[in-house]
C-alpha cells in the first residue's frame, strides 16, 4: 500500500509538471491574437520597448531622439512624442540591404494614431535612400498635413475645418526618370484629436491601385499607370526607417523644407502586409486590434 501511494504521488507530480503554466513550456498566453491575414504579415511594430519595438526581417530598432519614447496608451504601449511643438522627435530603425520592405510586390500598412493637438501635422512613417542625387522627398512617406477649410459649390469658404492624410511612393523608371504615386485627401473627419483611430494604406502592383482607409472605411483611391512593385521604391542605399519624422528633413536632403516636420502624438501597432488587404479584411483587423486593446 505504501508503494502505491509513492507511485501515485509521483504520477500526480508528473501530471502537475506537464500542466504547470509556469513549467518548461513557459506561461500559457490567453491574450487574443491578430489572426486576419497573419500569413501575409511581414513586419509588426508593437513599439513596447527598445527591445521589443519591431518584429521584421532586416529591420531593427536603432535609437530614439528628442521627446520620442515608448509610453503606455489606450491601445497599448507605443511611440509617443508629447512635446506638442513639432520639436525634433522620432524613432529610428535600421534597414538591412535585404529587408521586409524591399521584397514587397504589394503592400498594406496599418497603424493606430492619436493626435495630441488639433490639426496636427508631421511625418508618420518614412524610408530613406535616394533614387536621384537631387531628390528632396523620401522614397516613401506617410504623413499628416495641416488644416484647411471646406469650400462650397461656389468656392466660398464654409468655415468647416479639415485635415489632410497623405501617402507618397516614389519610383525610378526604366528611363531613369522619377515617377511617383501620390494620395492625399482632406476631410473634416480627420480633424480629430485626443482619440485613437486607425489608418491603412494599400498598394497593388498589378492594378496600380493606391487606397487610403480610415477606421476601416475606404476614403480615397488613386490608380498608378506604371504599375511597379512596392519594393522598387526602396533604393539600394536605403538604410533607415523613421517613425514620427521625415527622412528627407532628418537627413537634410537637398531642397528639404522645414515644413517636413515631426509628428506630435501617439502611434501604435504598425503592421505591414505583403498584400493589398480588402476593405473587409481591414475592418476585421481593426476589430481584432480593438479587442486586444480592450482585453
């Protein structure tokens, strides 16, 4: 009988070890996961700390400048520049020669943003590298512009204030000429601050379609005639990705202007996919991210 109890105790101990959430397999993680197009995710910027700022091939965290830091917000930890005066603040990431962006044909870039000032402007995400020696714009940039007002049918000012969300991709053609795809849109809905919202840009090389979504809703699209893979906008000498600033102004490209300013606010959960997500997929992604933020 004593031998039975010894064996039973040993069996119970073994069972406990196998099911122990703090055992050799590590703690069980019941946190909701983002499943939408997970197989197409090539880069994720959790922005939780310097050690866990990014998960992507050939992209590593380099440094933070000015008021830029990793701070907790409603969506989670993320980039935050709370200076509020467009002071020089940004996060820098190193780009290896072969990286998650340089290999892309199609792309979707999503992120959550919170402005801390009404009608905030500034660079959100920008890659460096020059297609041409005289280039004064970065090869790729997403940014906010400043305020504008809505005009009525006669062109008169209605007094309704708007804000602009912009995205620009630059390519070098076979004829060694510069060509770019530009998408900008003014809307009163963007003139909000002190609240998180999601933006997403998608680009599809086969069709040349460049689309902007805000909170899961398509707000503007453009078609690019030359139809090039997204990776062609990342020059061979590109070695940095800037969050919260413009590479052209940070690196003082020829002709860069001081209005290429720094974003004062918060950014979180940047995701880059190797496909142009549909409107439904972006809406599903947004729901999952909100669920995680509220869990």
